[in-house]
C-alpha cells in the first residue's frame, strides 16, 4: 500500500515510516498540510495518515482541500486517518466533519494501526468496486443515450421515408417507389426527355350517368372503377400520371426504363377491358350502363415536376400524351385504339387490326389507327 504520511515532527515521521515500511508499505512524507495538498494530486496514495496540529496549514484544512479536489475527480475517494495526540472528543468530531474517515492515537500499539489501516483498505476496495460499477452504469447510460439519439434519427428518417413513399405511390407502383427511395432510379421530378408509351382511358356514358344519379352513387361507381383499374396499373408496373374524374392517364418507361413498354401497355389495356365487363354486369344490376374506351400512343415526352413551390406533381407533356387522349376519345366502348408505332411494336405478340386513318383534333394530318383485338 502507498501511504501519504503528513507529520510535522521529524522524529515521529521517522518512527512511523519505519513501522509502516516494516509492514510492507511504501511511504511518501509531507511535513505539513500545505505540502500534503501539493503532493496529493500526483501521489496516488492508497491511504493518508494526517496529523492535526501542524504549522502553515493544519490537518483539518488540508483534508478539506483534499476532499474539495476529489469532488472534481468523478468517483475519487482516498481513505484518510487522522493522527491525534489524544482522544479528545471535540478534536475527533472536528476531524470527522473535516472529511476524515477514522482516527488513531499516535501512541497506539502497532497492531491497532495495522488493523485500522486494513479496515480502511477494505472500505477503499469496496468503494473502488462501487466506483467501477457506477462508471460502468455511466458508460452504459452514455451509450444508451447515443443509441437513443441514433434511434431518433433513424425513426425520423424512416418516417420521412414512409411519407415520401406515400407520395411516390400516388404515381408509381410499389416496386418503382422502392427503387426511387433507394436511390437506384432517376429523380422523377428532374426535367428530361424520354420515349414513353401513354395510355388514356375514360368511361362512355359517364356525363349522362352523373346527371341522372346522386353524388353518393357517382362516387361509389368512380371508386369501383378506380379500384379495379388501379390494381391493374400496379400489377403491370405502370406510372399513374393523373386522375381526371372518370379518366386516367398512365404511361410506361419512366421513371424506370423497361423492355417492351408497348407490349406491357397493350396487355394491361386488354386486361382492363376484360375487368370492365365484370364492372358492367354489376352496374347493370343497379340500373345503368357504362363502357370504357382506351387509347395508346408512343413517343418522346418532356417529363418532370409540374406545378409551383407548394405543390408539384409528376407529369409528362408532349404530343404523345395528346395523341393518346385523342385516340381514347375516338375509341368506342370496349375498344382499344393505338397509334401505328405501338401497333408495329406488338404485332408479333398480339392481334392488331387497322381501322384506317382518323382526323384527330389538334393534328393537321390524318393519323393511322389500329385496334387491339383478342388474340
């Protein structure tokens, strides 16, 4: 054990040092309280034996300063035994109040000194264990706080991701939305040119239907229509550009480039018409008849964010969207009309019939139109 012995009497200091070293301890001597306070921070003593009556600074003040220093060192504590000339009660009370842990009369037998030192050593060891446990708790608390901070950040990121996913799923299939969130696809709001296949579809007889039926029935029919068509858009991985009441605009090949976009669009359109027959039978039972026309075109479009700062949507602009819309207008109920480019793309895989040239609104030259058949 390393002991800091604070004793102003040289003869007593020599005697005590000899007794302590004989017991196997190392001793660092300070001749007064001021010197003890100076030596203490670097001494790393296991025990302090502190005389009370000393010049320059007495033992009470020295212990008070040592304890004040220890409060700045987390969990620091060194056992301190006061050396007294007598067992006067007033001095002993003052010694304990100053921060001492025990006291011993200088003239006490060596066995008493050794016993008290061992007792202080046991207390110091127990306190060290407690210190280590508390330090572990502090470290764990700090780690937990750091984990909580990281968790809060991750939760905020996940919430933001979920919110963004919800916005993306307004337009894209879940698979495409996931690609966009992962950064593996082009930013959908960034302006660009892209060749796309556009599909327009809307209901025939819808205006008359809305004039003769109440708002609840109108909204019910639209909900059924959008639900059925929406499932197919998700199934085929189409991009939903917009709802227009009874109409929808969908396109393929953006924001993810896919193989055979014309074929996928045509298959979806055929599936939509087949699902429409199921809706029609249900609606007939409720006393009304509606049909659906579809137009498909392929061409270059400008794609990106459309709107203003507080509200931007994803959209496509160009003659290809106008052509798909006009073909949709020309299509009869149950019919799918397409441009010549689309027909050429799919003719080896699906039945395609020419229906001649049509003069379409907004187009100066007649446009060759083709009808999708049931192969």
